[in-house]
């Protein structure tokens, strides 16, 4: 064949484009390496970012829920102690992980406190028996102490 095609045209001469002109596809790919993404690439990137954001949001939600649960527990502890007319410092001593554990610890503490108080009261009441001859007169003991201090001795009956 001659320099003409079947349709009678001459082949094009390829020349490099002038500066500022866009290059045809396939030319100069090494000079300007732009990354092109397929739809699958974009879907994968977006789904990865969505999963990361969901995980971050879930972590924040769990942290907030834990904070709310801690505040509710603190309120339960302090209100229970106040209702039973016990000092709020017991909240630090009677630690529990949840309200049920705290309530069980508080019940055990109250039982021990009542038992110890009952023993102390019984011991004081049992103390020293009154002097022979009946009831003890606190005023008589006081007068006898004063008379003895003044050297007057015991009064005649």
C-alpha cells in the first residue's frame, strides 16, 4: 500500500503536545502519576472509614454509659447511708461493684454494729452492782466524799 489508507487519507504525524496542552491518554503516564480509583476501591475506603467511626462512637457510648452507671451507684450509696442516718464516709469503706453488693455489705455492717452495741450496753449495765442495802444514792456518795475531804468523818445515824 501506498502512504494512503483504504479511505484515501494520509497517516497522521505524531508530535509532542506543546506546553499547557493536555496529553492524550497513555502518553506521559510516568511524568504525572495520578491514581485513579475504581468503584470497588471507593466502596472499600468508605466502608473502612465508616467502620472506624462506628467503633469510635461505640467506645464513646460505652464510656458515657459507664460514667452514668457510676453516678447512679454513687447516688444510691449516699442516699442509702443518709436514709439510715449513717455517715457518708462509710461509702469509702463499704465499696461494692454495684448496688446489690453494696446493700449486702451494708446489711452485714449494720448487723455487726448492732451486735457490738448490744454487747457494750449489756456490759455497762452489768457493771458494778449497787452497794448492799438497796439502791445507790449518788448524792449520798457525793456528800460522803466531801465530808471525808474536810475531815469530818462519817455522820452519826
